[in-house]
C-alpha cells in the first residue's frame, strides 16, 4: 500500500454504497447516511465533481469508519 491518492467520485460513491450507505440528498454535495444496529447514524458527504481529494477522503473515512484500505 502506498500513499492515499485522490479518487474518482463514482468510485467513492460505490465504496459507500457497498458499506450500506444510502443517498439521502444531493445539493452542493451528495449526502449519505447509514443507521447502525445500535441506532447510531453515520453521515457523510461527497462533493460533486470528477475527483475527491485526499483531505476529503480522510474526512469520509473518519465519519464512516470504513477502513483506509478500501480507498486504495
């Protein structure tokens, strides 16, 4: 595994959907939510555009608890 690199927006959305996140709205950003069995709700967003920057990817990983390895 090397350094984290910017990813295509579509790939990030597919990763979120594979982890059970559902698209709830699309305005300036596309918002995704997932309700855990404990009742806790995880929320994140993906900006519109062609790529998602490394900074935003790290933010998404923190919010969603998806392992870093999924974003390589």
